[in-house]
């Protein structure tokens, strides 16, 4: 098997080729600021395709998480529970408000461990932030029951989850608030972009003011008041029509994106599943997967480095992932780990992510799998 010297990157951003047409149309409409016609079309798409009725398009998922922290009035002294295995944005959003970050262990799928969450809740806990790693989730029914019984918010870091479900509901639509990313490394992208999904309707009135610099401009635009004024703390997180146009063209290709990724995922599983030395990622029965990552677990950190180097020599880029946040400088300053670190550090040392993106072909994935086989079993 030969790949003709082709370099296989870990990721190449998705492009539809139609972005430029929508951007031209957006320019011709002379409405560049937020909430124009393309933003409305993206919102309508979210409503019909994902049953998400209250979506705010933002500069990034990081911004959406920061807005979520403001919306729930997170403040100094409050505790926020999240997995130690996540991206820095999840923790930053709440640390910026002065909260104490309570890191807990993950399960074997790198999702927040619900037994650990149960033990970590105190009377200072204001929110739990499940991070749906790879587009897969924890048992959301159990998490919602737990949070609701304590009167605690659930904010889903659904950054990686576009088009992925828990049972019948799309991830991001289950907690009180959901946050999705359209960064160029995600399945659907607009360079930098994100969405804030408001599922707890009691938060809507404040959200409308928060995203419009803390003013009642929405009522002004509807002609309900003569002028708009400063009502509360706010910011300016919404994207322009140029980004919304780019994003709409991407979203309209969502079926192709998800199907292609899942087809590659299945090839990985069918070939690598028979290699004893590695463990392939596992999709829980309750999830409908979006193929965001494909990863394997190597036997040790050293074994992983050897495999990465071997793949690199065969022009294949593979990646580890997060350094556990409780072991970072800021993690020490703004939080601490509660409970036992059974899976987090061990998993972080063993995970290896393999290339998966729309431009990658079935032959490419077969070549990658065979190269891994060769590494363990020789030619
Ligand atoms: C990508 C990602 C983010 C950040 O998203 P941006 O849109 O780049 O701000 C946050 N959390 C997780 C889990 C992510 O994967």
C-alpha cells in the first residue's frame, strides 16, 4: 500500500466552495452588522434542523461560554464543576468571573464522571459544565436530574457537537445553556465562530440585552420605545453578516460532512478494531455521533510517542490532546481537583487522534490503518 508521497495532515478546514456566493450576496444587501438576513437564515436553519429555537451567533465558543457565565451571574465564591480533561476556554469563562473551578475526573470516554460530580457538589456550586468530548456525551438524563434536584445550572460545552445527539435531542439543546464552536478545526466552520443556545427561557430577556451592550435596543428596533438606553451589564459578542453568510453555506452541507466523517470512522473501526495493542474509541448507544474525532488509546505514553514518530515518518500527522487542566499553572491558581484522578491523567497520556476530515478519502484511511498495523506487526 502506498500513498504516493501525499502528506496527511491531522485536519484540513472544510470548504463548500459556495461560501463566496453567499458572501457576495451579503455584501450586496448593505447590511453588515449583526442580526441581518444571513443571521436570520442561520437561526431558521438551527430551528428546523436541530430544534434549537433561541440561538445567538458569536465570535467563538469561548465567547459563548463567557456570556453563559455572565448570564447565570457567576461570581467570586461560586464553584463551577467541570472535567479536568477539557480545553482552557471552559475554565477561563468562569475563572474570569472570579469563580473557583472544581475539576473532576472523566470516564473512559473522556466525559465528565457523574459519580465524581455527585461527590463534588457543595452549597457553593452554581453550575456543572459537561464537555461533550469528541461529540459524545455523558448520561445527560442523569446529569439533568442531579443538577435540577440541587437547583444548579447545566451549561453544555458542546463545542465539538454540531449534528450530534443524546437520545432524541441534539447536544447543546439539553442543558440550561449550550455553547457550540465553528472554529476552523470543527466539523462546520467559519474561521472563528460559535453559538450560544438558550434553552432556559427565563434567561432570554437578559440575553437580548447582554448581547446588545446591555441596552434595550431590541425593543427600540421593534419600534416599542423612542430611544434605547443602558439597562444592565453587556457586551458585543455577535458576528457580522459576512461570517453568517460563510457559516450558512457550511451548514447547508452538514449532511455530507457528517456522513463522510462517519464513513471514515467506520473504516478506522473495522481495521484497527482487530489490533490487540490499541483500544478504539467507543460510541455509547445513547449517542448519535458526528464523527468529530477518531482516536485510539495506546498502551503507554512511550508507546504513543513511538507510534506518532512512525506515522510521521510515513507522512501521517497524528496528535495527542489536552494536558489536564488541574496540572496547569492557571489550573492551580483558579481551581483544584476534587475526588480521585483515575482516568484523566492516564487517558491524556495514551490518547492518539488520527486524521479525519472531508477531503480525506477511504483509501487514505485504509493506508493510515495499514501503517499502524505495520508498526505493531511488521510488513
Ligand atoms: C474548540 C473548543 C472550544 C473553543 O471554541 P472556540 O470557538 O475556538 O472558542 C471550547 N471547548 C471545547 C471543548 C472545544 O473543543
